[in-house]
């Protein structure tokens, strides 16, 4: 069976409600759908059938994918993406201003998004999400973008800049083989992102052309909250105290029917469920959260057994929401979450979308809090 032909209707008809079948699909893809391989799980009306169904229920009951994704073959690891900030190459211009230079290359690349499920992605620097570009408010950014892909692409940044640097078709699409240099000042501070703006837009975004763009506040510009600004500024001792994580909520429509079959944070279904994110209990946690999910109006983030403060778009130094355990984001919305497990019992703490369907199709995760 062709993995790319797996439809959401198929997933649901195979008993997705009550437990994910992604693992089953991965295990049975070498056999026709009508004769599942021994050991696979079939639900006709909510009950298990098949000689090994009872054993399978243990894996099935976990509502998780079964098997492993080859991160080496993908060329990126979802755990590395949590913290691999790309701060560019630093230089100084004639006015003494900090210049950060980045290189981004678009290329077509097939990636494995769940065990055995491959997706023909379009990528920035060979990964989904693309590199996490991180700068300080006021820096001059110079992003050299080369399109090595098969389609015209752009880089459209959410930030403040002139029309010629907006990366929309009217301002110039970059054809395959061409290079363009985007140049603008990093502002406002916050948790932003970038994506391709070629049309059809939903296809270009959903194929994987997006990434995080984080602008740290310059403490000198915010004397009223300089301590908060310093805690966000990469490289300061105050910032080093925090455990900062990048999470891009995304989805994949593997059969191009305008519905997602797989959901994730940082692309790989259940990556942080199978291998939880280790948290040092006594250091606070800051999550840069971005939603790029196409086809669904909203995505969400729910933290178990704890509450967090939220900074909508990350553009303020005071929380815009205090003491919540769930927030929702439409596509392109993003924000900063801050919370602490100080004094908590060590253990595994869940976090996930609070759309159950998304959970079962990949967006389920754990923090492992260690004393
Ligand atoms: Cu594009």
C-alpha cells in the first residue's frame, strides 16, 4: 500500500477513535490493507479482532506510534531542534552596528514524519522546521536565501521591514537556482517566524517551508524591565538560568486531500512522548511556541499538573495571560510560555494539544522532570 495514499478517513475507519493506528499502519504497510500482517490491529466496530489482537492492545492502548524514525536519514533531530538557535555570523558595519548574516537554502527533500510514513517536503536548510534564526532587537539582519528547490519560493518574515523585503510574490519570488538577500532590522522583539509566501500559499507553507525567528529584547532599550529583558537575551547569565525550548506545532497532509494525517511538535509524531524532554526541576522553563498547522483553524498547548504565564507574540515583557494551563493559537500565532517545576515531585509531566484527534495522530509529549 502506498503510504502517501493513507487518508484520514482510512485512519478513522481503522479504529483511530480510541487509539492511534499510526504504528499499526507503519507495521502493516508491506501488506495490502485487506489482509493486515500478523500482529497488526484491526478494529471493526471498536473491538479488537485477529489472533494477536490482545497483545497488540498494549501498544495500541498507549495511543502512540510504534517504531522509530530515522533522524539521521532525515538530517535533523527533533530534540536538537528544541535548542539549536542559529545566531548567524556576527560582524559590525561602518556605524558600529551589529550585523548578523544567515544562509538559508531551499531544497526538496523526503522526510520521515512518523515511523514508516514519509512526506515529500520542501525544506529550508534540509529540515522542518527550518533553522531557528535568533537575533537581538536592533541588529541588522542579512539573510542570503538560495533556492535549490524545484519551485519558486520566498522567505516572508513576520517582523517590521520595508515592502521590498517582505518576501511576497509581488516583491519577487526567487526562482530555482536564484539567490536573494533579505536585509532588515530585527524588530520588534518577540517570538516570530518566517515562511514561504509563494502561491498556492497553503501548499508552500504546509510542505515544510517555515521556521522560527526569535528577536531577543535589548535590555538597554527597556530600563523599566531590564531584568526581564536580560533573562530573554541569549548569552546573559540570567538567560542561562532558563531552560529555553523551541516548539513549532505542525501537521502533515500525506495524501494532499487538505486534511492532516499526522500532527507533531517539530515535525516528528510523538517524538517527545517516546523520548521525553528532560527538565531540571529547579530551573524555570521558557517555551517559544509557534503554530504553523495548515488546514485546521486552531492548535493548542496544554500543560499537565502545572500552570504557566503567556506572552502573546512575545512582544511584551509582562505576561499577557497569567496562570493558565491551556492556550490556543491560530496559524501564525505564537507566544512565549513560562513555567516552573521547582518543588514538584520528579516524574513525567504530559503536555499536548487539547484536540484529542491531534494527540492520537502525533501531538503528545512529556517533560521528564528530574530533581
Ligand atoms: Cu515556496
